C-alpha cells in the first residue's frame, strides 16, 4: 500500500504496520485502564470523606455497612487473643497492625484495628500491646482487612501463642484461629478513631494513589500512543527516489 503525500509517498511495510497497531492498541488499553482506576479511586476517596457524616451503632444483627461508614459499638476487648498483621509500613518504617477482637455487649464479635506499631529489633521480639478488658463504647470506621496485591506461596495455618503474627490473613482464617463463629455482618474490621484510647499510630486514609495520579498515568499512556503513531508516519514517508533505489 502506498499513498502520495505531496512530494513524498507514504509506503509502510505490512509487518511495521501490524506491530505499530498492536502497540498502539496496548497503550490505549493501558490508558483506559488507568481512567477506570481513577473512577474507582474517586468513589473510594469520596466514600472515605463521607464516612463520618453519620454514625451507626452496630451489634450482632447489624447488616453489612458501606466501607468507611463511621460506627459505634459497645463491649470489651479480648486482650489475651490479639493478632499482629505483618508487613505494614508507616513513614517508610516496617511494622504491624494491632488487631484486637472486641466482644459485643449483646453477643458476637468484631475485629478492631488499634493502629500501627513499629517492628522491634527483630521479628522474634514481639511488641507489647496491652489493653484493658473493661466495658467501653468504641468508635471507628468500617473497613476490610488489609489484602496483598498478589498472593504468593502456600499460606501457613495460624496458631497460638498470642499475639499471633500473620501476613494478610482473611477474616475466615482469623475466625478459625480464634475459634469464634458469631461475628457481626456490619464490617470485617473497625479502624479505631484516632481520638479513641488504647490505640497506636492511626493515620487512616483511603488506600492507594489519589484519582489524579491515575489520570496522569492515563495521559502518559495516551501520549506514548500518539508519539508512536507520529513516529510510524514519519519513518514511512519516503521520497520517490528512495522507493526506486
């Protein structure tokens, strides 16, 4: 195929054309994916911002609440059976999230993330994470347990002694470890409010990059696709003499 363009002829080679089309399609697909991620993050960040608009009192019978809904619960901590979620980072320091079971006054349980603590001299030395078992009203946000981007390898069975160190455990694994089957459906986890007592570092925020970062990445992918198209056109414009030699 050749097209006359002024004093030049546009005569791309079939293989070059096919390769360019495939690469441009991939770049555009990546840009569209980043735009979808931006939309997802916008919903997530808006949900986090709106989470404290109202507070819901939860108990065993409370149905599932939206993520980041501000909640209140009455009961007491079970300080004897706590979990440390490993591989949590704060200000570029490694550490743990402290997860403490909370017995609801009218029955049932919910897990509470009391915040982040730094790693000690080694993982063999577990941090001291005391908390009293007195009855209290706690406040926080509904959330999911931390989860890895990619799950690698075989998961080890969680077992005492407490505090048990776990890497991205599921709610089912923690329920099996604790030997409890009665859990509120309201949320898998409560992020303890920063103003609440008996907590650690609690810089809660919606996870991941903000929406504008994803939009910036999308613009970069689309710009690369446009650049590749321009290069393809320029490199395939030839003078008549070049085609006859």
